[in-house]
C-alpha cells in the first residue's frame, strides 16, 4: 500500500513539474526539442512510470529469497570444524 502511495506521489509530482516546464517554454523552444506542451508531459510521465516499474521489479527480485536447506549432517560437520580449531 505504501508503494502505491509513493508511486502516485512521484507520478503526480512528475506531471506537475513537466506542466510547469512546458508552460514556461515558448512554442519555438518546444519545437526545437521536438515536442508540444502535452507530448512533453506525456513523455515525462511515461519515462517515470518505466523507471518505477524497473525499480519495483528489481526490488521484488531481491525481496524474498528462500531459506537455504540445511541438513543435520552439514550443521554437525560445521560444528566439528569449528570445535577442532
């Protein structure tokens, strides 16, 4: 749930910042970079969503690792090595 709230805040702030930048650029400047006001906003939000998805995927891969299966024989061997030193 916190991840969804964080995601919504980041996307909203990205959209607000892109709208602010688009409104402060002239039509000539926008044409020079190859965007209209709203394509600039759309591309910014799409890039942010893509980055958030990639970070979430990486986080999910690292989140849960299965516990290693220890055998009693392996634990005993490790104990005996430690006791012998």
